[in-house]
C-alpha cells in the first residue's frame, strides 16, 4: 500500500514538474496579461489531464495491483476471462485490450487506457466470486463498450477544459477583487485568498458537469454491453450488482468513473459518476 501511495505522489510531482518546464521554456507566465494567462491555464488544464491519460493504464495496474492474464495461464477462470474479452473486442471491431485481475472484495470491473489500441480491462476477485458467467460476460461487454465509445479520451477532454476554465475564471475574479485593495501587500493576500475560494467553488460546479456526462456515458455503455452480450444478461448483471454490497475500493479514485458499479441518490447524486443501478436497469428494459 505504501509503495502504491508513493507511486501516486511521485507521478503527480512528475506531472507538475513537466508542465512547469514546458511553460518556462516558452516563457509563459500567468501574470503577463490576459492572453498569456489564458494560454497558461489551457496548458495546465489540458496538459495535466492528458499526461494522466497517457499513464492511466500503467498507473491502474500498479495502484490496483492488477495481474495480467493472456489466455494461456492454465487457470480455467483466468483463461475464460481473457477469451471472453477477446471475443467481445472482436465483436466490437476493436483490438484486444490487456486483461487483468486485481485482488479486492469490491464487486466491480473497470476499463482504462489512453487509446483503443492501448487499453486495459480488469475485474476484481470479488466480482469473479459473485457473478455467474453470463452476468460477468455482460460486465465485460460493458467495459469493452467504454473502450469502443472512446470514453476515456472524452472524459479527459472534458476534465481538461474544466480545469482550464476553473483556473482562468478564478484568476480573473481574484484580479478584479484584489484591484480594490489599498496597498500591494493587501492586494497580494486578497488575490491569493479569493483565487483559492473561487477555484474551490468553480471546481465543485465543474465536477457536477463532469459527473453528469459520466452518468450519461454509463447508459451508453450499458446499451453497448446489451448489444454485445444480450439485454437479459446485462440486466441480470446490474441486478446482481444491486443485490450485493455497494462498497467501492478506495485505491486509485480516478478510476471510479470507469468502473461498472456506483451511484447515489439525493443531493450526492449530482456528484456521482454513475446513475443508480435501478435507473440503469429500467433504461435497458425500456429499450
């Protein structure tokens, strides 16, 4: 666990350092005017998101302890898992992604990767123990559909735009407010304080938008899973998830939006990356 936390920390440090070097080389500073500020925020927002995407498969394997399988392990369950993902990918006209298993009691699976050619589908040991093969087949079809729909790239684009928007607008607000300060020291302190508050508020608003899109994306992946594995199997898989414990493994929280299980009701539903399972089941039955 310590090593995974260390890897996560060092990866984020590497992202910060890389973007900072790029900005320095081009002489871009956020305090040189409106246009340089916009460029600075765009590079920071989009750059961070795309660097995270580029290393997403590598990070997922290490953060979750994913063990890859290739269909020739001699373990019947692991080999069936690989062959099923391979078949689903062929049906969807996609390259076969890497396939893996991670040790966790959560009943879940996820897909990640920077492109359709460099993707990963992984399942938990919890879901392997809990689901029948026809149900698990539908879960795998759902994850393959995420890859086919290009959801990882789309979510990265959206998150990058939101990051840039939050950084830029918060600095504009802070500059306007700080301009009313009586002295330079007071102006600097006010600028920093207002910018932090604005980034928090705008960040929350941005997360509501990205969560809404993520929920919409889950309905599409469910429909894709139903097309590949059959509607009855997709419904059965979601019903199995609804009937079981809803705990989510806290490791690698960035992967939460790419897992099959999740969802919330009430106010927190605004921030949930997944619609309630009952709504997803109903949507499939209404197709």
